[in-house]
């Protein structure tokens, strides 16, 4: 071909079917559709896919725009796969996932309502770019088995570390509060610590789980004289699941049977190794009753949380979590919230769960009115348009009208999801044997109790009796609740309906309507009493169990034909007793050939009520004459017994 002269000629030779042809190498060759698309989406790192979310039913045009690819190229890709479609046709979930993965995208499809809600919500809460995060107080949740002294420990800590001016009037108004404790690094300085109080009863699993998620550290209270119990293990599991560090307070060391070392051994069996044994779990022996070693416990809390480098921005729009919510007759919907980011102020519009609102007033843990609440502050908030659920997040937004729109969309979406679940339940139950169902309408004073009761009761369901909460909410029992119960009861013969009021009462009209409609209303203030009553009601719905008792057996010696009577078997009672009122079965060659009632029982010519073992008698069977010698007649009773357990 010869050596180049050193000057680029812009020409090259290519072999075309055995001959050489000149071609301008500067002219680009036609590129494949895949290459063009990859130029648009950029190079994808091996094993890493970019996440893209689209609404269900997204069109080819919307799909291409989301990926940053020209619609024409996506259409050509589809044509190569034998699919001829227009830009306004849906891409389809399966094809969207396949094409997305081919191009380096992890495509997911979500309901339209959910996508709209997310987009609008994200626009509202866009954080300021100049936010600065500052150190914040730690949030501590105290957990422990019932009767292990959790409440006593909280009371002792609170009474020992009250704020100035509060002494003599200590009142806990909400289930979360701040205390001021000595700073280990500066004895003259006080540091604020927030404590969340979670109920100790086993039924409050949901609350404790939420408490663990909202907290920085858990103080696990274990009695020195009792050791590890079911709720102790439960609390450990929740804390580990939420990746929250645990500090163990071994309480009641003042009691005669206290054995802290035994408790440590039991905790080690649950994966909590004490520091002094080479583990990572701080364990402090305390006495809430004697106020012993409480300073050491609090110092341990501060040192442990300092390592976490806890920070929050006080300048951004406030956000946090609902700890409790209730409907107050005089104040409306009230929520106890923990501010986790930003500063919550009176007048702030916000969204919480499916509801919106505007902060009308705030109260701290001592019941005092406050104007603002910085990060890691528990406050009671008034101004909600509904009662949220414990564990819902709240977010301050800029526009109350937009907040109302988003809240409405969330409510519609939640209703649609609930309807889908109901429809699915109905379809899945087709063809199954009829199962008895106890329907419960549940009303309580606070949302936390509603959730705990709902979860507790539905877990009682068995294969024979299902428990289903058909309505739950906060507030008094209303006439509407009673009418719903009545209608449900009338429509479904295999169900029973009960209204449970927990720390609430029915209104006067609800009481009158309940009497007219024969609707059962039960009122309680203790959770396990509700559980006991529902369990008893479930047992009462079960069909009686038939219990058969064999009374005796008689051997047929000979058979007599008696006019106007039929066949009478001359028998000898070989076992037990034969009674006139009993049922009988005729057995021939170990096979039951008849079963029914005894028509007559005689000794000689006398009618008798029973004949005992060793005696002979005559037995007539109702509407049955095919009796033969050496047959056996077995007498038995069937008793219907009401079940005593599920």
C-alpha cells in the first residue's frame, strides 16, 4: 500500500468483496439504535442501575422522557422487538422493566395518586441550601417488662432532675418529657435529655416498636430479682431491629433477692454482653426506689449518645413523628409529637399522615404554652383536621392549601387501597367452608390504644372463628357506629357483631339506637379485659361439640317375632348397662349395620328403664327388624358440650 507521506489524507482503503475501495474515514458510519441511546443515557457502571419511578399506565412518550431518550429511538427499539406502537400507547410494566434494565435503569411503576402525592410533597418540603446542623439533645426510650420498675425509674429520674422553678409542681402531661442532667464534662452546666415513656404491657408491642424507631438509645430496665422476661426479649428485638443501642438498667438492687450477675448472664444469652465481660453493652445497677446510681446511668446515656454525634437543623421546616394522638372534647384533635428536624412554631401549616393542619397552640410536657419547639422537643399540638396514627410523620409545609390537597389525595388513596384489600378478601374466600366471624367496631380515647387493640384482637383469630375490626377510630361511640353494627349483623348470618369502647362512652342517641337495634356495646378501660371478653365471645360462637359415651353392650342370643311389635332380640348384657332412653347401634361381624333409637326394653314381660351387666332382657329397635343371633347391640349417649377453649 505504500508508506504514508506523513500528511493525513482523509482516505483509507477497505476490502470490499476482493477489491479495494477508497473511503473517507472522517465520515461517521451509521450508528446502531442501541449506541445512539447509550449516548443519550450515558455510560452505566456495571452492576449499578439508575432508579426511575413512573406512574402505572405510563405512555411510551413518558417512558422515554423519564429515561432522557428521544421517543423515536424507543419506538425503533420496540420495532426491533416486533412491537409496533404509537407514542401515546402505554409502555406496559413488563416491557418497561425489560427496556429499562437493558438501558441501565431500574424502572418501577407506582399508582398515579401516590406519584402525585410524592412529587407535590417533595416540592413543598424542599430544604433550604444554607441549613446548618447543630448538636441536639438525645432522645431516650425506656423499655422493660411489666413490674420491673420502669415507671419508678422514670419518676425517680424526673424528680431528681427537674428544671428550675418546677420543683414542687412536677406533673407529667404527656408520655414524653425533657429533663436536665449534669454535664459530665462541665459540672456547672446542665444538658437536656428527652425521655419517651412506652407502656410496659405486652399488648403495647406496636408502641414500643415505634418508640425504638424514634429514639437514639434505649434504656432497658430489668429487675435484679426477676431477670429476663418475655417483654425484655421483645424490647431487645425491637431495639436491634431499629439498630438502636441499648443501655441496661438493672433495677431493684435494694431487694433481698437481687442478683445482678445472674441478670447479666441471662442478657448475655440474648446477645447483650456487658462491657466488663468484654462485650459492648453498658449495664448499670440501680435502685429507683433508693435513687441509687441514677447519676451514673444518666452519665452513661450522655457518653453513649455523644459518640453518635447527634445533630439537627433548627432552621429548616420542622418535621418529626407522632407519639400519640387523641380526640379531646374541648380541644379537638390533639397530637403529641417529637420534633426531629427544624423548629416547630405556632401558625405553621403541616401535613401529618392523611391529615393536614395549622399549629393553633403547643404545650410542653409540663402543660405550659410554648411558641416554638426546637429539635428533640416533645410537644402537644392543637390544630389538626383529624386524628393521625401514632408513628405517622409530620412535616411543616409552606402552603396550607396545597397541604390540604395532598392530605385529601392521601385519604382517597388509602380508601382505594382498603377497598382493594376488601375485594381481594372476598374473592379469596370464595369456595371455602363457612367460617364464623366476630366483627368488632372499636372506639378508643387515643389512636395508640386503637392500634394496639386492633392488632391484639385480630391476632386472636383461629381457623374456626375470625376476628375482624370493621371500623376503628378515636372518640365517643356514635349512632353511626351502632347503625353500621346493626346492618352488618343483619346481612351476615354467620357473624356476630360487638362494639368495644375503650375509655370512651356512647352518646345518648347511640344508647337508644343500640337498644332498638339490639346491638351489643361493651365498655372497658383495661386492654387485657377486652382481650378476655372477645376470646370468650369467640368461644361462645363455636358449635357445641358432640361427645359420645358408650353405656354398655348386649349379645343377641335369639330372635323373636312379636305381632304388632316386630322383631325383639333376646339378649344378655355383657358389659356396662343398657338404657331405654339411649341410642343404639347394631354390630354384625364387627360392622355397624344400623344405628338409631331403642324402641323397647323389657325384663320378662315388664318394661324397664335399664338393664345391667349379667342380666338378660328383650330389646326392640325403632323401625328395624333385621336382627340375627350373635349380633351385638351397643348402647350409647351423645352429649352436646359447649366448647371451653378456642
